[in-house]
C-alpha cells in the first residue's frame, strides 16, 4: 500500500488555485488599504475570478478577512508556543506566548479589530469562523499548559484562568480606546492584567 497522497484531480486543483488567488488578493488589498476601503469587486478582479465565484469561498468581506487572518494567527500562535517553551517564569512565559498574537493583531489595527469582531459575532456555522474559534481554543490550551507550571494555580483553575486571560487580551486589542496604542502598550496592559490575576 502506497503512503503517498492521491494527487488532486483537475477540478480540485482549480478550486485550490482559485482559493489561493482569492486569499492572496484579499491579503494584499486589506494590508494596503484596510478592510473598510476594499470592495469584494476589487478582490475578485485582483484574484481574476467572478464575484459569484468569490462568494463560493467567502460570503462577506468579514469572512474573507477571517480566511486571510486565520493563517497569520495560527503562525503567531506557533511562534508563541516556541517562545513560551523556552521561558521558565510563568508570567514571562504567558507573555512570550501572547506577544506574537498581539503583534499579529496590530499589523493593520482596523483589520485586527474587525477580525476580533467577526470572530466573536460572526456565524459559527461558517468554516472560516469555526477555524478562528479553533485557534482561540488552541491558544487557551497553550495558556493552560503555561499556567499549570505554577503550583499555586492547579489544573482546574489553570483552564479557567486561561479563558480569562484570552478574553482580556482580545478585549484589550479590540477596545476603541486602544485603537492608537502601540504593541508595547497593549502587551504591557495585558501583562498587568495577568499579573493581577496571578496575584504577582
């Protein structure tokens, strides 16, 4: 029995290529102009697909942003995990985990804030929304692992604390009052909230 994957048929290859073109076009336009100043027509034209085809992959601009940003957030989470593993102090390790996510969110602030709104209020039946929630779940699991290092917390409380920290980070990044805040300011705010939670 061969362990090689079965090659994709032409139709599946075409679908994959269209998805890649749409993702690339949306990423480029959102990064250059922000989600509010980009139309689905512009994305379709840049991806060289019809708008009807575009809507087969994402029904709204919000879903397109989720499609684009989920990839970046997953990469940020992996970078954070690696950094946290190399950090011994619990608070420092938690921040090592979260800092790449904060940086990812602040690449284009309005896109980052819109992504968080879509993640919270979007349709959970949408695949891109479900993927965003999966990344949040993985972030909370990684935080739980970090917090479990502190013997004062305990396993059950670590999972609860991880949900609190995750929520605090996302609210801090999404808050209008922080729209002009730098990465360092957001990170310092999140760190102070974690320190208070850990009674440090």
